[in-house]
C-alpha cells in the first residue's frame, strides 16, 4: 500500500510482558533510536516503492499487473505474518527477532536493487515483507521492554512523531532518488540504516522476552493458512485480467484461497493461543471498529495505489512531485492528531467514526473529478486535503475505540489485530481494484481508438500493450499527430478506470461510516466483562 502514515493501532502494538527493570537507564535512548530507525525502513519502503513503480515498470518492461505484484508481495507477507512476528519475539527474544528482521530486510533490499527482471524483484520484495513482519512489531516491543510504564508513553510518542516525519519525507526522498539517480536507490538507502540499527542492537540493546516464552505456543498453522488465503485470493484477482477467470491457475488460486480462509478460521477457533482470537470480534465495539477498518483501509490502500501512477504516467509529474503530492495529507494528520485524540472524550466514539469516514468519502469522490492534464492545486490538492481531514477525524478515535473495547490486559493483542486488518484490507483492495481498473481501461481504450479512427496496425499493437495500462508504449513509425491522439486515448482510458476506482473507494468509505453508525456504541453492557474473562 501505500501506507500513508501509520495504520490504526500502530502506536499500541505492544506484546505481552515488560522487562524494563532489566534495561539500564543509559541503554533506553539507544533502544528508542534502534526502534525508530528500524521501523522507519519499513515505513519508507511502504510508500517509496509506489512512487518508483512507473520507473520500475518502464525499466524492467513490466505489465501493470506485475507492478501490482511488486507492491503486493511485500504487503501480503507483512500483513499475514505481522501477528506471529510479535509472538516470535516473545518466544525467542525481542532483540534477536528484531535484529533478524532488520538483517533480512536489508539483504532483501540489496536483492531488490540487483534484480535483473521483475520476477526477481517480486521475490525479493516478498522476503522484504517477511523481514518487515519481524521488525515492525519488534520495534515497539523493544520500547515496551526497555521503558517503565511511567516513561513508556513519552517514548512511544517520540517513536510515533519520528514515524510521522518519516512518512512525510519518505515519498519525497524516493521521488528525488528516482528522478536524479535510479529506482534502485529507493532500496539501497535501507542498507546504511540497517547497519546502524544492527550496531546499536549489538552494543546497547538488552535482550528481553514476553509472557509467551513461559508456555504459549506459536500459531504457525494460523500464519501459514493466513498467507495462503491472502496469497491465493490476491493471485486470482491480479492474474484474472490477463489469464481469464477460467484459467486453471486462476481457478486453483481462487479455490485454494477460499479453502485456506476456511481452514484459518477453523484453526483459530481450536488452537490454544491463536494469532487472531476470533472471540474478540464478538465484542460489539471491537467487531464494529474492525469492520470499519477493513472497509476504510481497503479504500485508502487500494485507491492511493493508483494515485502516483496517474500523476506520473498520465499527468506528467516528476517522481519527486508525485511523492510530495500527499504531503498535505500527512501534515494535516500530524498537526491535528492531538485535537483528534480528544474527540472520543468529548463526543464518544460513534460520532467521529461516522463523520470522519463520511468526510473521507467526499475526498475520494473529489479524486474522481480531474481529467487528463489536470493541475495539482485546483484538482488534486482539494481532494488530498479533504481526505486527510477525514482520516484525521477517524484514526485516533478508531485506535481509542479498539483499545477501550477490550481493556488493558488484551490491548496489545487488540491493536495488533486491528493493525493486521488494515494491512490485509489494503492487500486485498489493490488486487480487486486492479480488476476494476483493467475492465474500465480496456473498455474506454477500445472506444477511444474507434473515435480517433486509429489504424488497424495501431489497434493491434495497443491490444498487446494494454496490460501495461498507462505505461503502454506507442507503435513505431506513426506520425506526431497520430502519436498524440493515441497517447491521449491511453491517458483517457486510465483516467476512466481511476475515476471508477475512486468512486468505489468513496462507496467503501460510506459503508464504513454506516458500519460505525450501526455497530459502534451499541455494545452490550456485558461486552467489557466478556473481554476480561477470555
């Protein structure tokens, strides 16, 4: 995804137990530094790659669907293994697993930079996702273990603020590297950061373990089935536009994904220490908050995947300008986060969780208005601002609602589940929206080629190129006027698909507001007691 900022619950994704008494006070700033720099690698990578995608697609001669896999392979393993990554730290040592995640992430980043074709890049990105699943929960678990409860809030706040700065700088830095050097530098920038983190871990970070080390078992079956379920469904949706829904590989992936989903639910209901405690979803506010998260973050992750492609391939923006296009979104969330955090105290959870997604829906709808050749300040900037304000009103109350629904004993598990739901939503949405985009693009391109009276040779050539969407090449030998007409037909086809995607995002945001209206604040009085008794 484009994870803009941090997913909900990220600041609270703390695992069990605390060994702060075993961490010398002099080591605590080092632990905080390692957590900030380590998690920053994952945050940067989650946004930079989207800005680099057009350059990657052109350099590696990739289709639009292969470009989707460059993002999805990373996000899929991160979403599926995030919860088990935290448990691994509890079992085998938080420092050890965090450092392993950083090292794996760095090695995979080097492999991404050295990839000779798109298949190698996709594989390396998958390994990066595994590394991120180890280091992201580990970064906060290290803070939890190092700082006593009275100081932990300030440390997490520092981590959160630094992550916000990273989210703002990352896409702009990535765009600059792509424009002035090469997309490979978007991956190589991780190597010196990883070296610093590993040195700090080796010299200054004490080892710690959580409550899981005393007897809870790892839910490896759950992790495997979650990966297969997401992977199968995502493969089917990404490959269907090119292979067809009846292709044996697509049908097998679809059926396998559904079967793995059923198996995952069965395992989570039976295993003693599930990575996803399904009983929590029966708690009114918690279930409602996660349904809202699924719908809204599907819209956010799926819609904003196509935004840099529109800016760079259709509107002609540089990668740096495209990276900066969402800065107002991030700055609004950063500036108003304190105000948004007080909304639940003043109005309760239900009102902001209805109003916020409603405003976000208006922002998505505004994205559907600009056509080819749209200017940023009059077309995209209003959409970015409205969407940013809507998400600001939503995120802090959403996190608070998740935490308050279950009580302090289950807060770490609850925030981890909500975080994983947001990431899985984006993974699924990018795949599903790709089908919507492809269908709209093909239909509009066919119409556009007929309208301009394109030569049969050009039509046949572009039929072969349509899997690259707005990155399609033009046939050789056409004159300047014909080339301009063909390029406009391609751009208009992409904008047609982009509009449908954004209107779909607006619909999902409205559904998330409706889910809050129906489910949030209507929990039974015994829900809280139920959550404590589990």
